């Protein structure tokens, strides 16, 4: 008996009629083996950017608007129609589904809606009739029938949610890379593809800068226990399986190195070291929908302390302006910032049972003359902030240190 597989194809995979026909042939291969397949697709490569540009030309760079979600979600409607036509052309019966035809219910937060539930009846009926459902990723519908979009990583998230609703055997993320690597292959030419990685590790790597999967989709897959696999649309191979248990826990101390080169650092100096001051600093930033990452508060001296945190570089100017106002309110001495930093992280579940990982990280960077500005740790990761110009050197030195 065949498996039930949900396959997600990104914009690059459906970027041209030729590639769409290639996707259809790939799906046909699974169907001929006896598998049941549900396809989730993104808009064609570049289409969402084109729609966003149109929206900005009329409305400006704001995304929380009902009509903008109507606009931005239209790219997926084109894709599902073309993929369904391609499947029919190669002899596979297919049927396209917009979010409201399933329906895939979300809340009403336009531009970054959250999935509430998926009614799987229509998809299950199609599958039972031997039809391949082709589902529009990235989009949803509210209980009131309003179109929404899911924001960054939306199509991956759609695919995982569909797989969870159907209790699929596996969810394949079909993309232009053939799996998850020990580091970015563009930096480390000898980076190795991982056959398997745990959900914990993948979630850390994704949130720390790895671009293969969006953290939101990994988190959802882990929560609903959906086996996730990253494979290439264009090449053969088994890709990388994201699973619940590692096969070689004792052997792999570190599984991968991630980096994020779009970081910025803000420091507010001479803050009164009293209860509630951290909240007064961070709350206005969070209220502006700016994500705060690493936070360091120095040891108090003479009743004063320094407070440093990182944000994404596109949010730097806004956060710095907010902190200028906050500093006056709390009597801080000075606010400064550095938008030219990077975060480099080592990740591995084996760190739980191996001592000395942090010292190896620090020694490897010291040998290269790389100064560490901030440090953050958890059970399975160590992150350091370094000057942006040392990003690639830091990744290479750590990749070599842990023999990845």
C-alpha cells in the first residue's frame, strides 16, 4: 500500500512552464509507484515581489490591509491552475484548491495570519477518488470569508498544516537545494549534506539563519509530529529527513553551523539598575513589532548598568529612534548602535552530553583573532555576535573545529 505524501513546491520549482511540467512528471512518478500525493505550491518565482511592488506603489510599504492580502494571494491561484493543467497533461487527474475551497481557516491578522484549523473533508474525498489535490500555499480564509496571507514561510507552513490535517506519512519540502547542510555551501564548499537531523536542531538552525526552512513550519511539524524531508525538485536523492530522534546522538556533538548576517546591536548605557528598567527598554520595541533577540545586561557599578540587545538590521533605525526617546524617560546616559554585526551559531543535540563545546568555540575564534561581542547559549546551541567582516572566517573556523 502506498504512502500519503504532501509535497510543497516553492517559487523556483514552479518558476516557468518548463519547470511546472517537470514538477508534474515528478509527481507522476510517485503516483505510478502507488503513493497518494497532495501538492502545495507557492507563487511563481518573482511573482509575489511583483505584486508587493504594485501594492506599495498604490498604498505604500504597509502589509496589514485586507485588500493587500487579496492582491498578494493571487500569485498562488495562478500556480495551482498551471500545475493542475500540467498534471492533467501528463495523465494525472488533478484538482486545484484555493484556501476557501478547503477551507484553511486562519485568524484575521492580515499579512501574518495564523492557521486555526483545516477542514480536511474535501481533500480526503479528492484523494479517495484518485485525484491529486493542488493546494494554494501562503493563503487562508477567515471564518467571515476574508482572504488572508500567512507571511514569511507561509507556503511551507501551509504544507505542514495540510500534512498534519491529513495525517500524512511525510511532508516533502521540494526546493532548489538537495537537503540541509552542515553550513551554508556558498561559504563552506566542503559542507556536507545531512541525511537526518532532529526537529530541535532544525528549529535552532532555521531560527539562527539557515534559509532552507522557515522556523514556523519546523515548529508546526514538530508540534504535530509530521515527518519532514527537504529534497531537491531538480535532482534525485533522499535529501534530509527532519525526525524526532537522532540515529547517532553520541557521535555528533555539533550538527551544523548557522549564521545570520543581517543583525544589528543597540546599547543603552548608564541605566539605573532597578526592577522594571528592562521592561521599560524592551516593551516599546516589542510594541513596534520589532523582534529582540540576544540580550545582555552588564554587572551593576555604582547603581548603573549597560543594556545591550540585537534586532534584525532592517529594524535598526526604528529601534534606535525609539530607544532615543526611552533613554530620556529613564535617564540613561547614552544610546549607541552598530548595524554591522553578524550572529554565528553552533547547533547539536550532542552538546547535552559533551562538555567543553563552548571553550572549543571560543578558542577557535580566538585563533583567528575574532573578538566575541555577545554570547547566548541553550542546551543545544551556542551563538556569538561578531563583527560582520569576520562572518565567513568564523563559520569556516568553527566548521573545521568540529570536523563537519
